[in-house]
C-alpha cells in the first residue's frame, strides 16, 4: 500500500486531511512520537499503520506532501500503461 493510499483511506474514514491532523496536534501541543501515536489511536480511532502515516506528515509535512505527489505520479503512470495494454488487446481481437 502506498503512502497516498494510507492518506486517502484516513481521509475517507475520518473526513480529515493530514493538514487537519497537523493543526489539531499543534493545538494540543503534541509533537513526540509516542504521544501522537496514543492520541491518533485512542481519540481519532486510527490503527497503528494509519497513525504512523499521519505522524510522518505531522512531523515533516514537506516529506509527506512529496510522498503523496510521487505516489500520485506513479498511479497516473500505471493507468496510462493499463490503457495502452487494453487498446493493444482490443486491436488484436479485431
């Protein structure tokens, strides 16, 4: 599962973006890994892996944004390859 997929699943489940979680953590004064993990799991209902994905974003938003962008680019590339394959297969059948 890609980092972007984790983030997409979290947003679908909670309705919150990584930036929302970052702001909430800052308001609560949370910055240490352990306290962030406990808060995300107990108060926000995230599992360990999803909480860890959000912690990465909270502690290093630029890295999180970069990983999301890289994953989106890879997804787009895979979609193009899949479309080309489908077109080739359709042409062979004719």
